[in-house]
């Protein structure tokens, strides 16, 4: 069945944008557990599965720990896998995050940033995603809903590259992105296929050729972590090429670090996420006042 609105511009929430990015990437397994403000991603897959739009496996499990465990199992069979979470849910996944990277599994996890308890809040801060910094994931932090959709596709391209082979995380701001609709250009399946090749994962589970993965090691452990570190550094080069090719395909340009009005700037505001849009407006106002101010946004 055709993907709804492919090749069109639609008003999409950040959650729906992330779901579209995964759907267009032709993921084969999507395990989920609901948590505000991520639940909209799960709901999109449930709707598409019911309508026959999504032909892959869709599972609702009993916890986020089980979700990432299921995603690891799926990816180990060589199936492109996608999931998402938020805040305390991401913390419950935490045990499995370095397992996903240590096994070199190129899945994508969408995180919808929400402040960590206690006290309980539904509003956004970035402590959830920042706490995952050293888990071996390649992390994209997005400014807009369009960037969320595009980044999911780009994340698969980078994660699945043989020089990287690491899981990726695509981060959006809770509520500001997740429940706010913005105009988003939805690429066609044909366009995405020309950018994102079919997954060719060499190390997979195979009952005909059994193998053990993630075996106990001694001093060799350092070598495994060093390989993950090198792969993360490789991702910086791989993502630059992916950004260039994506720009040729769609006209939308991204970079690992975005500079805004940094010509002759004497100081700069540094930020991430949706706040960057507000910062850009503030920089423009200060420029009108004759102040040499710029902005730097960290994306990767």
C-alpha cells in the first residue's frame, strides 16, 4: 500500500515526522512502549499497521527495557529496526544502550526530550539525551520537524555505513516539537531509496550457522570500546557526505555544527534543539542594534 502523502507537504507534529522518517526508511520492526510525550510515534505506527500501510512487525511491550531488548533482537536478525522513548523511559532503556552499540547494531532510536524526575515534569530539558553521550550512540539533535524527518533517514544512512555500524539517536524537544505541527515536505519512497541503500548487515543471527555474540572478555575489553570510539569519529566524516548527498536530493542542507551570523561576531550563543530558532531571532534583533553577535548550534 502506498505511503500517505508521500511527495507532498503536510502539517506534521514532530512525533509524526519521526514516524514518517522511519516508515520511508522501510523499517521492518518497530517495538514500542507508550510514554508522554513520545506516544504519538507509537500511535502513528499502530494506525499504519492497522491500515496496512506498514507491513513490518509492530510490537507493544511491557516496558522500555523490553522495547530496546526487542529492538536488539530484531536488529541481530538483520532487520532495519526503529523505536523511541522519552525521559524516564530512556533511563529504563539505559542498561541496553551500550549493549546495542557494543554489538554494533545500526538501529535508530527517537528520543523526545523531557525533564527527568523528581519532581515530575512533562516539559522539555535535555538531560535525558545528554546522559546517553557515552553509550556509543551517534546522536542527532534537531531544531525543526522537517529536520526530524530528514534526520531519521540520514541516521540510518550513517549508522549502517560499514565504517560506523553504531546505533543512532534522533532527538527532538518534548511538546515544542512532539505536539506542534509544522509544514513538512515528505519525500517519496523512490527518493529515499536512492539515498538509503538496502541494509546489508554482515553479523546476524543464523540458526544454520550458530554463533555467540557479546562474549565475556578480559583485557581485550579496551579494544572493543576503542573500536566504538573510532566508529563514532568515523561518523563525523560519513555524515558530511550524507549531508551533501541529501542536499542534492532534497535541497535541504544540514551540517554537524550550524553557524548563524558568525561573520565578524565578537561573541556567540551556543545551543541545541528548538531553542536555536529563538536564539536566531534574538541574534537578528541584536544585530539590528549593532551588536556583533552570532549563534552556533550543535546538531551531531
